[in-house]
């Protein structure tokens, strides 16, 4: 048991049916019916392999697609194909908790693995259900997915640290009725970050970009207020919001995007944060945009009217590199711009190369951050790569993650 939570070492597994919730959510190529990345599937495979080798009858629950836009939902069938390519003999069924799924679970033999279809096909697993009804963990134990599957299982294992900030039945409900433990990936990520955050080597630098604004601002107040962060390097939409809050020229197109995306409220919050901790927050001094397929750069104040910036400028990237090279600990979440496209990738590429070159202990979190590391072939040079972006940020706020709380409860249930 670690941090009050059982590990796989604390569960009897042979001959027992184990529900294992993983996070294998990956970008999908709908035309080809394949996944664009497999890093999260590869990350959870060791837990599934260990459960199988120890004789458990493994029922795998996973989601696929944004839980904000239902049109992004997709079947987990391609995930089963990837798991098989990794040497796991996985069965798959296009059902979550209906009669077909329950019969398939009952038919499992020792060591067999069964992947159910996308758990978010069940309404109670969707964000609207979570945010509007706000069920307690005890109430989640009485939802459809838990009531139908839990009676067929002997234990529950959560290996989805990337989703640990979510409060949904497949993540927090089973622990109310089944002996529970964290899988190897969850154990590694939760314990590594917990130990590191207790006493980070300094200077401790946060690199914060991307477009997940709510998570970013939730974390910023805590790490700055508690003195965890010695410096925050901003890029992407995060950087643009701070610049807009200070009245800096980021291009009218960027300003329009902020308000059209309903992020206007964060401008006031950014202004307040900068007034309190401005000496620790580094903002871009130049920005880039794309014109006729070519990259263009200008210092703040020199950006043409109507332009939308898509990356930090090269001078900013060079300044950020200097900070990263002198750091002892670096937390990273979110790219510096639209790195997927050549003309707008320079900022992210330069910063990620600095992360590879620095002697600091680097912790990288979030899907886009990992994808960028893969693109620039620097994954093996990162100190630690965490599959969870939102979960990592929520953890850094100091709040107890819903799944962590649920696992502690389930760890107290006798086997």
C-alpha cells in the first residue's frame, strides 16, 4: 500500500474477476478507423499483462473521445487491435454493461482479457451528467454501469491517472462496493509526482501553454501562491490571455478568438495573477503568424491588424531556453503554439529541445505535450512523462483528486 492506496501487490488475483479502468483515449483517424497515437495504450499495457499473467479474469473499461462533444466519441475496437499488437490476447465486444457484455464477463477464464466498448456510450459517463447532477461517490455506486458490472467482479483496479480529476461512475463508483487498488501506471505517476512535489529541486520552472485554459488558471493560483513555482513560462493561448490582460498587442484576430471562445473571463483573472506574481511570470516578447504559407514574426506592437498569432516568436523561445537550461526542476503542460504545422512549430520545437538538453528533472504532462516530444524525437530525454494533463494540473493545485479519494475508500474494503 502506498499513500493509503492498495497496489497490485496487495490484491489476490488468480481466479478472480477484476474490473480494470484504464485511459486509452487517443486521437482517431476516422477515415482509416485507426488511432493516430498509441502512447497511452502502451503505457497501460504492463498492468493488463500483469493482471493476466497472475491469473485474473480481466474486464477492461475505457473511454474514447472528448467528453464535451459527443460527436467525438468512437468505439474502442481499434484499441483492442493495438493491445493485440503488443502481445496481449484481448477479446472485444461492442457493449458496455448490457446483457452481451455481462455474459461475456461470466464466460471469462483465468488470465483472459475482455475490452468493453466505449464507456462514454453510457449517458452517466458524460460530462453533462457529471457537472449537472454532481453525484456523490456513494450515489455513483447506484448508477447503471456500476450496479450491472460490480456484482460480476471481485475487485476493481484503476490505472487511469490521466482521468483521475474526473468524477464519474467508472472512475469513482466501483471503489464504493469493491476492494480496490491502483494499477502500475497509476502507481508510478501518482507516486512520482507526489514525491517530487514535496520538495522540488530549485529553481522550479513551469512551462505552460496549450489551450486548456480552465486547468491552467486553476493550477497557477496554487503553485504561485504556495511558492512552488519560481518561474512560469507562458505560451499558446495561456500566453495570449496574459498579454491581452496587460493590453499588449497580440493581433486582433487573437483577441477575437479569446472572446468568441468564451475565455474573456480569464483576462481579468490573468490581470490579477500578474499584479500579484508578475515577477515570476514570463510572457512572450514577440509572436508569430502565418501569411501566404510563410512564417512571420514581430515584437509586440508590430503585429498587423486582424492577424491571429499562432506561436511564440524566436526571441521568446531563445529566452525561454535560457531559463530552462538554468532550472533544476521543470514541469511542462501544453505547447507554445500550433506545433502540428511547419510554419508555426518553431517555438514549441525550440522549447522542447531545451527540455531535452537541460540537466533539470523534467516532468511532461498532457497529450499534446507528449505528441510534441514524439514529433521532435526527445521522449527518451525527458525525466518523466505523465499520461495525464488535466489530472497532473489538478494534482498540482493541491486538491485531492476524486479518483484518489475513491481509491482510498476502496482500499479499506476487505477482500
